[in-house]
């Protein structure tokens, strides 16, 4: 079981990552299989037709050579045979006996036709050597007797009866080729061979025709090899096949692009909604399925916007209602005569006011209302480093910034981004005692180019199980709940919420050399 699982995993890893590429690969592979099947069927069909045509042509050559030689005087035939232009696959000799190297069969002459036709003897009398049964078989028997192979031409069947050996229906049948040797029946009786022996070795392409001359009783022996046909026939066939494959592949690419485009549009709309709940809705036009998906997405986006709006209104109302009693308590605390007690009251009220303000900042998602602008990231980070050093003069020497070699410009909400990065830098100073800021290029979750801002400190770090938990609201690494050392526990939650609203993210990790690293990923 594990080996099969590993093999399937390896196959999955070899597949393209995108749906469009996988669809194209599947369809083009299917097209190639169909084209290959069509090519194979065409080649097999062409092989059959070309093989029959080659056989037909060889028989015509044999009949033409016999016809040329039989009209000459016997004394001139040897000389004329040497002067004839014989095909390269033919070997022709005069001999005292027929070819006996290959299994063969004598055939009835003239191929089952009535001797009265084409100059036969009058009165239906048979010409000696033509109408009688051939050796080893009866009239029309192509088997050649027991132990002899059947004549391979045209399936080993004698031609149908008719004026020229074939019925009108046979002449109309597409692809039907009558045996050319039937033309011997067209010759005058004096030119017809006394006997004909056809030989063939099964499983090979070697054939032999032996004609016994009608006047000198010698045998004209023709042995030849049927040349294998070209399976593709025309030289332009492969060009046509390639053009059809290219056109089919282009149509597949275009069609898959049209089919997958709505999926990409939906993914982009979801990404935009994650960054801004007030993003434009999807158009609901197009095919039924696409329109239904767009309607469902727009409905979901409207519900999310309504939820965010309701939450913002609720938190704003709570913040407004809490600030009024806090302000009244501060005024009343001023009338406390005990200075120590009055200071404690005012400190608690200041902490309450700070917690309310932080909670409102986290809940109302005000960063989405700020427009996206193009800003110089290097200058922004330098400003954050300078302000952090001014805010903590005792740790000013521990704040450092390594600017990139070239300025980096990105599109972001500058105030929200500055607030999120400032929270991370101040956390590094508060809990790690230092902050080292650097910028590098990396790959985002979608494998596109992105910017990574690293904020390193030299503190004790965090337990691995707390690295992700620190981004939850009201979770603090320092559990004393002392405002001087712990804060409200909303700084990292606000930073992540803001960065994700701009298409980025932030993570924490312990550095191998000690300390904590906050990595901010922003799209270019």
C-alpha cells in the first residue's frame, strides 16, 4: 500500500498546479490519443488498399510481360526478355518446368469463363488445357489440391461469372479490384497459356507466376516480391495531421481559457473582498452556472458587509457610552482629598480608557476606509525606526534599520500600515530589548513576488505553542496584567488584522541565534 501511495503522490507532484494547465493537459492528451487512434485506423486502411493496389500492379506487369513475349516468335523471346524493362522486384526466366520453390496451385483457364467468349472454340467445345480440371482440383478450385495453399489473390475466390468475369454490382463496389490475370481470357485462343501455376509462401510477400507458353511448351517463370506499402501514403499526410493537431490544441487552449476565466475572476473577487469588504460586486451576467455563482458570492459579500457594519456600530456605541461615565469618574476623582487614592483612581480610569480605545481600534476596521496609495516603503520604515528611538530614548541605540539597495514602492494604506508596523517594532523593544528592521524579496502564498519585512529582537523568544496564539485578542505573553509591563494584548491582533486587510500577513518565529522574529509579507 505505501509504494502505491508514494507513486500516486509522485504523479500528483508532476501535474501542473493550476486548474487551467491541468485542463489543457487533459484535453490535449485526449486529443493526441484520438488523433493517434485516427492515424492508426487510417494507416491500417491505407495499408490494406495500398497492398491490394501493389498486388494489382504486379499482376498487370506479369500479364503485360507475358502478352509482349507470347506474340513474338519462340526464337526471339529470350533476346526480347533480356531487352525488356522489368520492375526491380521481378525476376523472369524461361525454364523447362514451373516454379516449384513455393507452394502453388494450378488455376482453371480462363478463370471459369465460357470458352465461347473471347474467341473460344465454336459450339462450346473446350480448348485442350483450358476447360479440363486442373491438377489437384476441380473447375474453379483454387485450393490446388490437398496440402496446397489457396490462391491468395482476392481472398482465394474465383471471379464471378459475367462478360468480363465480374457482375455489374462488383464493378460498382468501392475499392473492389478484379484480378488483372483475368485479362488472359481476353487474349486470342492461340495466345493463351496452356497452364498457369500460381505460387506463394504463406506468411511472406514472395510470389511466383508460371505460364506454359502455347507454342513451344516452355515455362515463363516470374518470381517477385510484393513491396510493403507506405502506411502514410501522401507526404503531406503528416503535415495535415500536424496542422489538425495544432488547430485542435489551439481551440482547446482558447476554450479552457474561456471556461476557467470565471474561476480566476471569482478568486480575484474573493481576494479583493478579504482586503476590503466594500469591494465592487461581481457582474452577474454570463452562463447560468456563472451567474448563479456570482449571485451567491455577492449575497455572501453583502452579508459580510452588514455584519462588519453592525459590529462597528455596536462597538462605536459601546465606546461612546463608556467614555461618558469614565469622564465623569475622572472629574469626581479630582475631589478626592487623599492624593494617593486619587492617583490610583485616575490611573485605573486611564487604563480603562486606553483599553476601550484599543478595543474600538481593533473592532471597527477603520483601515478599510483609507484609500490605497503608492508609498516609499524604505522611507516609511526609516520614519518608524526614528520615532521608535524617540519614544524609547533608553533603547535608542538598540533600534537599527538596514535599508535596501534600491527604493521600494508599494501600494498600501499608509496610516494603517504605519500603525501596524509601529506596534510590531514597539513590541520588539518592550519585550525583546531591541529592534532590527530589514527588507528582502520573497514569494507569497500564491507564489507571486512579495516583500518581506523582518523585525528581529534579542529577547527570550516564545514557546512554540504560543507563536500563533499571540495574535488572538487579549492574549499576552506577560500574564501579570500589569499595564507597565503587559499592555492590553491587542497590539499583535490589530497588526495582523490591518496587514491582512491590505493583502499581507504577519507571523512570529524564534530565531536560531536567540530572540523573536516578526515577518511581515506584503504584495508588491
